[in-house]
C-alpha cells in the first residue's frame, strides 16, 4: 500500500484526529480488568488465568512494535493502521467466539495474540507519522498520540460495564460485548485509515501548519537536528539504548500491573466494608485511572 502523500495546503492538524481514532480504540486494552470478574465467574477461571489474554496482548504489543517498526516506516501509516484495524478487531471477534463456545484458549489466542499484534502496529504508526508532521514540536506530537492510548479505557471501561449489565455477565453476554467492541472499533479505526497522510518530501511546516515543500537545500523534516543519523541496528548495540530500555520496562511494568487488576482490586478492597463497591463504580475507578494516565501523557 503506497503511503498517501498530503496535497499542497493539507493541514497537519488533520493528522492528530487520525492518530487518536486508532489510539483511543486500542487503548481499550487498559480496561481489560472490567472483564476479569465476569470471565472468572462464567468460565471458572482463576485470577491468574483471566489475566493471561491481557498479559499476552501486552507482550505481543512490545514484540510487534519492535519487529514491525522498520516495516511501518517502509510501507507507511495507512498500511500499518489497516493491519492494526484487522488484527485488533479480529482479535475481539475470535474472543467473542471463544466466549460463546466457552473455549478459553480461543479468547487468549484472539484477544492476546492476534489483538496484541494490532496493539503494537497500531501504537507505533500514529506516533511516527505525527513526529514527521510536527518536527518543531516532537514532544507534543508524541504526547497527542499516546494520550489517546492512555485514555482509551476512559471510554471503554464504562461502556464495557454497561454492555455487561445489558447483555448479562454470562458467557453469551461477554461474547456479545466482545462482538460489539470488535465491530465498533473497526469502524472508528477506519476513520484514521482514511484520514491519515504523510508529508511530502522535504516538508517544512508553515505558519498555518499546512503542507509545503521546502527548498532543496533544506534538510527533510524527518532528519535529526544533528547530522548523525542512527539506525535501529546500530542503536541496539549501544549501552545507552539498553539503559533507556530498562528504565522504560520497569516504569511500564509497574503501571500495567495496576491497570490489569484495577476493577477487581478496588472491589475486593472494600468488599468487607459497609459500603461495598458496585461493578459500575469499579468501572468508574478504571476510567479515573485512565483519565490520569491520559493527562500525564
């Protein structure tokens, strides 16, 4: 799929909505804890087993992002977003089939493995595209993109809780919730696929933020301020890369460990008190965590 070049005058401010449509969708992963108690009850799973689809999804996110990064750069954001759409939505559909047939392995394979690939490819494509469009504000561009991923549970958590309340918390109700997720997110992510564009060669931002080719003597917008370009192959051979990787790994692991248990954690904490936490309130707690996650990014 050829990367879609932006025509002259294309506003770069049309790209953040495309990025957010993908990241708000795949950010649903942070609302997985809403499904944990119903899955444990309907399929007789332990807390560890009910966490496995989420855990595998996060592992596949990291692996697919690491090994698919250079492929995303070559094929462009539209190809990457299409792959993310197909994998993420298919993962929900497979999980729905697994729930309705009570085949737990199919939920793990669908949501964790297939959906996790969609998470990884979908995570990196909007980030790299926004950085190209905002070479003057790379931090802001990155923040806009991953803000959506952090805030995905703000929508998904109460929405999932409402669906489980309407459809029921049994295997069929969970399957219907997965099915609706898969179909709605496919439509929402398709908006990003259709809207995304890459800047023309030699792009430099104008005062109005429109796409405008730069004179031949100026460096491309994607180039570093330094003249020293570092390839991924060279970077992974440096101690600085692995030091940064360890810091990021420790940081992310701590946060994700809380997010995966957020809903049952607050329910269990107040279970023996005079004011136990309801399912909807637990979903609201997950949404609150998501809002803080979004604001921090």
